[in-house]
């Protein structure tokens, strides 16, 4: 008998050492640890809880030991806890999940739980060992970061929109004449070049009307530059009213305007020039106590493959016709025929 006790001593000592190690770890482990015994009929009983859980449940591990889980876990969380135990028993595999538990909803507590089933020789889950870590601070930091990101994204979106609006304004400024709002000379040429190339491909008509206000200098000289500016703005408004949507109109120079009409021959271009002439003549522009009346001269040219190797050539012909209109006493429309001879618009229709 004594021999047998002596033989067992190293084993007992080894078991004591191991127990002391595990018990020390159990007592000092900072996260919640619980050991659950799986009873018959799907019942679960507390086997042991470590100090953090003792503090949370308000009972010692000895007091909790053997109690059905329903008597230890608060009723609010019980269904979710039982469901996890059942899942672990059914799968017989480790399980990891996140859960929210809180005394009040405004301050939720987040837990990351890992469960490991202890399976006996018959494949039955006898115990479940669980470790729960409080990850509330991590989730709160993530939420703070998410909110900060949201604010940042909103700010970036606002700045992007403001920048986009500023870019749009810049694009507008880059293509429009600041005084009249019509296309500036450079953009007029860009659009006109495009239309000209299309005409070369399609063979459709294309005409140019060059318009110049008559004796505009007199307005400046008699009423001042601001009055002249007002006249230019008002005349631009008249242009907008009279033009077709497809017409391209630009401020070509000081008081000179260019109109490019796609799919329009010389007669249609002359009719447009006449409508402009009449609309301008009818408009009374009020500058202080003076009603300013203007007239205009226009030169018209229809694209002709024989004369117009380029857009510049076509505009040059319309410009020559405009010069002729000025020479003929102003307030009239002159057309450059395909053979470059000049005639009045009335002659064109007769
Ligand atoms: N107020 C104002 N005047 C301008 C502007 N651009 C050019 N002008 C003036 O337009 C006038 C053009 O004068 P001219 O070239 O002699 O032409 P005009 O007086 O219209 O005479 P005709 O074209 O021969 O009928 C000049 O006095 C320029 O200073 C502008 O943006 N604003």
C-alpha cells in the first residue's frame, strides 16, 4: 500500500502543479471566462466563472456553480445566450461571435465571445468553455472614426461641388465675352470650324453673317463709354431673341458680331440679317434721359466650294460684303455671291 502511494506521488505533484498554474491563470485572466456544463434535455449549468464575471453577476464562482444558466444570466440576454450554447453543442466546433449587451441603450457594450466545446469519447459535448472580451472601446473608437469620416466626406463633397461650380464659371468665362455674354471670338472660331468641317462632309449649306453697328463711336463720344457698353449689351440681347438655336453668334470685335448659320443658304442668312436689322432699329435703348437708336450693316456669304478653301476665306468674303455695306451708306445688307461679286440682299431675292 505504501509502495503504491509512493509511486503515485509524482503524478499527484504534477497534477497539483498543473492545477495551480491553471487556477492562477483563471484568477488573473482579465476577460470573462465561463465553463458551462451541458446537461440532459438541452439544459445548461454554470460550472465555474472567473473573478470579472463574479463581479458582473454579483456572485462567487462557488455560489454560481451548479446553477441552471437561467438563474445566472439576466433574462434579457438569456435567449441569445442559449441559442449560442445550442449552436456550439450542435456544431461541436469552436464558435466566435460578437454581441451587444448594455445596461441602457445609449451606452451599448460590445463583447467578442469565443466558445470551445469539450467533447467526450462518445462525441457528446460535455462542457463549453467561453471567453468574452469587452471590445466597447474599440467599437466606440470605430464609431468616432466613422463619424469623423462622414463629416470629412461631407466637407470634401461640399468643397468638390464649390470647385466644380468655380470650374464651370471659369469655363463660362473662358468661352464668353464678358460684356455681352455672347461667345468670344476664340470660341466662336472653335465652334465655327467644327460646323465648317461638318459642312464639308455633309454637303449641306452654310452661311456667315458679319454684323457691325453703325457709327457706334458717336454713341461713345456723345454719351460716354458706359452708354456704349449698355448699347452693346442690349444689342446682344436682341441677337439672342432673333437667332435660331442652331446659329452660332459671337462678338467678333468691338461693335462687330459674327453669326454662323448651319444648313442655311444666302437667302435665309439675308432674312436673318433683315430680322436683326429691324429688331435693332425698333429697339430704343434708354440711357439716362436719352433714348438711343441704332442701325446696323451686315455682310452675308454662303459657303462656296469654289471660293472658300477655309472658314477664314468664307468669313473674309462676308467681311468684304460688310465693308461694302458700310460704303453704300450703312444700315444695309450686302451679299457676296459665289463668284465673289457683291449685290444687295434685295437684288438676291429679285
Ligand atoms: N463702349 C464701348 N465701346 C467700344 C467697345 N469696343 C470698341 N468700342 C468702340 O467702338 C468704336 C468703333 O468705332 P469705329 O470703328 O470708328 O466704328 P463706328 O463708329 O461704328 O463706325 P462705322 O463702323 O464705320 O459705322 C470705337 O470708339 C471703340 O472705342 C466696348 O467694349 N465698349
